[in-house]
């Protein structure tokens, strides 16, 4: 039960701070800090009022409203937050609050550096030096002013118990602030570290494919060409060898295409162009190619896509996903079997189903296939894939705001479903 609550809390927190596809790391930092500041304000406003610290209560109210407004603009209206507003507000409010709350004997000095830490966390690098110098200078000026004109300082509580309570209740503010910032930095580091490890593992896998799976068919093609150059080769043997050579070349081209698409997908700035697509028009060439491949293998190919169906997606990515799913369906279906593709629109989503009567997938292997943790396997006619196809499909669907799922019964066939927002 504890894990379920943690997952739900994590999901809600992600919704409040924004997902990685819509917001930068800096924006998500700001959203997290804003939420923390708003919660602190809700706690300290009533406390300061009850303690007679009306200026401190007003300061909390002002900061709470400021963080809430800028959070709303950034999270829900997708406008950049304005760091300079927080910087100027801090200088003004803390300077006034310093004199209104016992000066050097009060708790403002505890909160001041914590707020500067928040400010530096959400500000661009070019503003760092400006804010650091500004806060140090203003901090020094107000302390010198107190020293020269001590009557300017107001003491809302008596020394002793009142001062003790003020310090103890103020101390959690910088502690919580530091925890939020360090927690965000550690999560960011862990996320980046995991991403680097995943990419390194994928690069190692790519090198393995290049050194073995891609090199082997090229050597095979070279051997076929050497045999074909033999003048004593009979016509029937030559024809059979040419067919084998053509099939080997096609498989190698498929491997190379998948590798190139995978390589492009790993680029951080890979573009995704989402548009309203007519499925029948967008997939016409892909479906024609699949029909030809199915006919060559003696497989019945059926297509049921309503010409009026639309979806929101990337043209090239959607074509690659559907082409890969159809090629896999044909690859793992024996001659005499059937492969079909259907589509429907339901509840704001467009779903495409690729079905086959092939050999199916064992339950233990089904989840691993979409995650890319399986080795390349051979089709019913000895066809070999690169082992990255379905991994690409999953990544490309997620980049389009869609998803891919699979159902299969070993020995009876499989159904792959891709889902996109309806157009």
C-alpha cells in the first residue's frame, strides 16, 4: 500500500510541476520551488498574525501571492517566469521586514540567504553576479543603518521567550528551502545519470549489431556475388542465387534503415512535427509495400481503414511504426496465414490494430519485446531483424504523445495496438 501511495503522490507531483516534454528543467525547478513557497506561506501567515508579527505575515502573504501568480503563468499559461520580479521583491520585502522585526536580533537574517539560494536556482546564469552583489550590498547597508540609527528598528516581541520562539519557528524556512533545492538537484543528477547509462548501453548494443549482425549479411552478399561471377554456374542455380541475394540485400537494408532511424531518435534535438493526418492517405505507400511483401510470402493481407479517420501525429514517425509492425507481422507469419490492419476512432483517440496469425509471443517475452531487452529473432522464412524495431516504435509513439501495446497468444498470433489523439 505504501508503494501505491508513493506512486500516486509522484504522479500528482509530476502533474503539478509539469512533464519533461512540455517544460524545461529550469521551469520544473521553478514549479517545485513555487509550490514549496506557497505551502510555507500558508503555514506562516496565521502563525505570524497570532504572534503579532504583522509585517512578517504581510511579507509571507506577498511572497505567497507572487509565487502563486508566477507559477500559474508558467505552468498553465506556458509563459516564462520572471526571475527579476522575485529578486527585486526580496530586496524590498526583507529590507522592510528587517527593521520591522527586531533587526539583527530577529529572524530575518536566517531567511535572507535561503531566499537568495532560491533566487539563484530559478535565475539564468547571467544574472547570478548581479543578484549576489545586490543582496550582499543591501544586506550590509541595512545592518550599517541599524548600527547608526538603532531607533529605526521595531521590536514586536520582548527579548527572551518571544525571541526564542521567533528563531525556532523561522529556522525551518531555510532548512526546507535547502532540502527542496538539493532534492531537485539530486533528482536531476540521478535522471541524467540514468539517461547517460541507458545511452551508453544502447551505444554498446549498436556497436555489437554493427560488428556482427550487419557485417554478417554483407559478407554473405559478397560470397553470393563471387559465386555469381563463376561462368560455369547453371541458369537455375544462378536464378536461385539471385533470389537469395535479393532477399539478403533486403534484410540488410531493413537493418540499416532501422539503425539509421534509431540513431536519429537518440539525438536530443530530434524534431517531432505533429499535424492532423488522414490515416488512409498517410499510410497508402506503407500499406502497398506490405501487401507486396505479404503476396511474395503467400500471406493474405487485409486492410480496413476508413478514409475519414484522422489522427494527430508525425508523418514520418507514424509511417515507420506501422511499417515496422506490418513487416514483423509478415515476418513471423507462415505462408497461408493472414495479416490485417484496422483502425477506429473512440473517445478522442484513434487506434490502429495490426493483427497476424503467426507464431505468437510467449507471455514472459511480451513485455521484454517492447522494452528492447530481447535479441534479434528469425522469421518463419529465416528473415532476421535488427532487434531495435519495436524499441523504435515505442519511442516514436511516446514522442507523438501516443502509446503502443501488444497482446499475443503463443502459437496463435499477435495484435499490436498503437494509439494517437484523434484529429
